[in-house]
């Protein structure tokens, strides 16, 4: 078994299958996407509709990356391993609600 240290959003974090070979995954940071004009427009659109634009434009995409990375560890119902989330923001309800 090994521990995976990969870049969030990269090919090893999202599409390579390490079935049964990973003992743990370390996730440093929540993986927020960079601020871009399109993302700001998306945030504004949802906020003007009374929804949480920040969640739609930034938090959801970030947590999808985190969950994709965690998915490298747990591929089958019997798989076990350690997922280490290194960022205080994971305790915040805005992020923890995705788990």
C-alpha cells in the first residue's frame, strides 16, 4: 500500500485507478478554482436569483475535486484507508455539507 500525493484536479487525482493499492490520501486545501470573469458572472447570476452564488461558482467545483481525489482511495465497498483533509475550512458548514 502507498499514500497518494497528487495535484488536485490533475489526471492522477481524478481519473487513474489505484484500486486496492492506496492506504491514504492527503488533501491540502479546499481546491477553490481561480477567480475568472466567467466564474464571477456565474456567481453574480445565481446570487441575483436569490441563491448562494459563491457556493455554485466556487465551493461546489472545489468540493467535487476533493471528492474525486478521495474516490481514488475508496473504489469498492470493502476498501479502507485514511483521508487527511488539511485545511480549517473543511470544518466550516459551507464545505462540510458536501460530505
